[in-house]
């Protein structure tokens, strides 16, 4: 968790924060297989439509390596699904850049 920074923690309850942390750690290992030297992974979580029963989550993900940085984002009603989508999109972006 030392290279993972989560922004927007105040908008999340404890269960939601645990979901984000758990999935971030899981995908960190997958991303680290491709990028050996990751400086920082930033996860920015925003919530929208909080007045009703449900919240809409927007996740912005940034992976910073010594020579390149990669960005991805996702917006979804389900937090777990949003985190999975953004990390899968990040994996596609990274694979595309290193495809050469």
C-alpha cells in the first residue's frame, strides 16, 4: 500500500474504503508484472447523486512510472464494478503502450 494513494476517502464509508483498498492491492500486483518500477498509483474517488438511496462513483486512476504515466477513468453506480472497470482499462492502456 506504500505506492498507492487514495484521494476522496472522506466520501466513502469503511466498507467502501476496504473494497477500494483490497482491489487496489490485487491489481497493483498485476500491473507490477508489466511495469517493474512503479513510483505511484493514485486513485481519485468522487461520489455523485448522494441525496437518493444510491451513489454514483467516478474513479480516476493514474499510474506513474519513472519514464511514463498512464491514465484511466470509470463511472458507475456500483463501486466494485467501477474499480474493476478502471483497473481493467488501465491494464489495456499499459499493454497498448508496451505492445511495441
